[in-house]
C-alpha cells in the first residue's frame, strides 16, 4: 500500500472514530425522556464544602445573606432554574460552572441551597 493510500485510510478512520465518539457522548432525546433525574453520588464532593470553596465568595454567610450574589436561603426559584443558573451562569454577574462541576456536584449544591434555613434577613 502506498504512503498516499495509507494516509487517506488513516484520515478516514480518524474521521469515523471522531464521529462515533461524538455520537456516544450526546445521548438522544429518547434516552433523556426516560432517564431519572440526576442525583449526587457518594463520590461527589459534599454540597456544603463545594459551596463554601467556590460559591461562598459571592453568596455570603454560606448563602444565607446577600453579598456580591443574592441570598439563596429561602429562594422561591425552581430547582430547574437554580440548576440552569449554576450550569450557565448569568452574563456580567455569575460565571457558568457547567464545565467545572459534574451533574452530581450541581445536584449536591442544589441540595445544600434547599437545606439552608431562612432566618428572615
């Protein structure tokens, strides 16, 4: 086999492999429809520690009081809204953490926020 043919065969193989990997990483809508909601696993860092180390700079007193970011204790926002805000951020005010946190870590942070007691302040 000539160098030109083997190079073309390698390029075709690499293209097919990259397409297969991309399809494997993006589940179809049918898989999403029947999938249970994500949960924090025992292998994920616990919500309070993750919140304190990453979110606590802007959400003061562990999210119980307003700081650079809003107070989160007693939030009336839906779980879906909070998850989307953690994942996608808010331009100009909050960075997106979807690329930094696993789905389980995002759920652990949501669970932490929901467990916060609102002291009325």
